[in-house]
């Protein structure tokens, strides 16, 4: 991926200090875009941005905890003051709290914590950034989802994803995120802002105890590719890692 000055974009990625978020940041910064590393941990966020700038890439740490409205507002103010617009928002921050819990034993607090990040955090960040996205000539919101959010797969015992179909908090939160994606795509359709759900594939990250069969780097390339390919394409789509789309 390469970019011209006219195509240069200001990109904010939440949860970008490690894993798929950092890998996505590296890909998009490597393509010539300005990437804002959203992270709740100052040290990790600063180190991640420094890692990219040391490679000659345009990256900057932005303090952003998707469960803290004060940091969200401060991030929006910073982006407004420094750049005046936001072209791409990638809602990547996510948690999984289902490990070692069957649905009937999952603590309700774990369910709430999952939704705070995976659903409510996405809504809070998106709403705060929309005024900046509206100033972009081609605003884009990418919500990092999962094939495990597809009702078609969750209802299919023959699906290769069936063995993971009992993750109550994670799967249902990502299904809710997909619904959030479709609602935003509908209400923003006339503004030119595209909103899509993105799937990086089953990557080995802290989220799943590094059980995935793909690397975070592969996931980052996939997400960056999906964002780049669909900036002028459809809105309200659910992209899979193979270049097609998932059923909802």
C-alpha cells in the first residue's frame, strides 16, 4: 500500500499499543498515513508510538481509554487542535472474559466489563469523533469484530467456529457491535461516512492467550487491507479475512 499527498489520512486506532492494533498502525503508517496510537496505558502507548517513529513512520500516542469519557473527550479535543479532522477511526480495543467460564458460570460483572469495552466504548468513541469525521472528504469507521459474532455461524453445528460458539460475553458483545455497525451505517449513509465491521482472523494475541493460528502481524495486514479497500466501497458490510463478506 502506498499513498499520495492527496490520499493522506489521519487515522485513529483504539487499543493500538500492542497486538492487532499495533500491527494495523504499522501497516497504515507504512502506507504514508498519520496514525494516532490510542491506548489507555501511557507507557505502553508512548513506547508503541516510539517504535513506529523509530522506523521513520508518522505515529503519535493519544491517551484514550474507551471506558473513560474524560479521556475520550480529551482525545477528540487534541485531534481537533492538531489536525482539524479525522479521516479513519478503527475501533479495535476489545476484551474477552469468557476463558474458563461456561455461560452458566460466567460472572455478570465479567459480562458487563466485556460490553463496556466492546460495545459501549465503541459508541462513546464513535460519537465523540463524528464531528471530526464529518470534516473528512471520505470519513470511515471500521469496527473490529469477529466471525464468532455471525448468527449464521453461531446457529450452525457444522461451522468450523462451532467449538467457540459458547463464549457468551465475547460472542454476544461482538454481535451487538455488528448491530451497532449497521445502525451507524444507516444513519450516516447520506453523509458519505462509511461504517463497516472488520474481521482480522483468528490471531494469536493476549485476548485469546495466544491460541490463534495467525500472527498479530497477519491480522494487522488484513485489517489495514480491509480499511483501504473499502474506503470507497460499501457501507454496512461485514468483511472476512478472505476478501469477501460474512453473513450477519
